[in-house]
């Protein structure tokens, strides 16, 4: 059982499938590697993993782990001798949070990269926009462009992120 459908989780599941039977990859997203791939590429990746013996449980998560099984959020129990957590990294929001800046999974910003504190902005992997954090270069560069334009007094352009991982 592998929890996490990002790059590390997909690589781990594929490697385990070479030596283990019944590999299940559980991912909270609607398709694998949704931060890096568009929906069509994610579906192709899922099919390629299925050919290697990996079963994918998408839009799901693990509710409980027992010694020999895992209970998914949908209530289904899956046999699991081992569970590998490949759930990625979280932004370090301790300083921002202690400073009174609104944080959730990341430092919460609006479409102009403005935090809850008017004089402070945030961009990159540490920020969260509309409930989503970004671990790719393209969205972070788009955020930098938006903030630079705002600081220069240019007309505001809202942040837009597509499911292809590009802004």
C-alpha cells in the first residue's frame, strides 16, 4: 500500500509492483500527479501502472491503519502488509502563523499574493491560493510576476492555474 500519488508515490508503487503482488496506490487527488500532469496524462499513467499490477484508489485517503489492513475513507478495507507514506512536504508556516498571518496548509494569499496582513505578501511553495499549494516552478514564476506587477503599480492580473501544472 502506497499513500500519495505524486512523483515519489508513483515511483514507489511501480518499484513495489516489480517484486510484490497486490500493490495499491491511494491518492487524494482526482488523478495521479495532478500537480505535474493534466487529467489525460494522469489517466494514461494510471493505465500504465495498472498494466504493472498497481491498483489506484483515487479521490480517497486512509482512515485507519491496522496491523494487516488499511481502511479507506470510503469504508473499504484493503489488505496491506506494509504502508508507505509518500505524501509530500508541507510549507513551514510556523513563523507566519506566529506573526498573525492567516495560514492553513500554506500561507493563505488572495489572487494578488496578498496575505491577511496588508503589508505582507507571499509567493512560491509556501503560499496557498484557493486551498491549493504549488510545488512546481511555473505557478511560482506566475506568482512572482503578479506580485512584481502589483508592487510596481501595474494593473492587477489575477493568478490563474490550469490543471496542467502551468499558470
